C-alpha cells in the first residue's frame, strides 16, 4: 500500500520561510511526477509546484515562481518545497500528490501552513 506523508508545515510570520517535505513509502512505485497543491477557494486543488522525475522539469504557479523551490531526493522517493518570502495569502493546507508511472495518483493528508503576524 502506498503511503504519502507530508511534514514541515507550521506557523510563520510574514516574510519568513518554511520547508515542506513529502515522502512516499510502502510500495515499489515507479513515480512519474510529484507536486505540491493547495486548496483553492472553489474547493479544487491547484498546483503550487511540480517536478517530473525523468528530467527534473519543474513547474510553478505564478504565485510560487521566484519564491518557492521544489526539489527531490530520488533515492528516498521524497520531494521538498522551500518556501521563502511567505505572505498571509500563502496560508492554506498543502497537499503532496504522487503520479505513478502506471497512471495512478496518490495524495497525502496535507500539512497546514499559516502565515500571520
């Protein structure tokens, strides 16, 4: 059974930084891509940052571009999201999504990020 576990959320003041981590375990999964999502006001999850495993191509939302950096530890099936210059608008639950090579998708439970003074 695939397990996707996020960590690293918390509370920070505006302008501060956080690093989120996502680890995948429990199965010999061929991972095609991983990414971080947040809950949009309409209830849909929107991409914050994603990374493709085969070539490390990265994609960022307009809001994340220049402030956040997604990276991976391929040996450990883990990704990280370095979040800098955080603002209250970044407050949300952040979810890790794993796209397997066989076309299945797995989500973590989410980690809360709160930015306030």
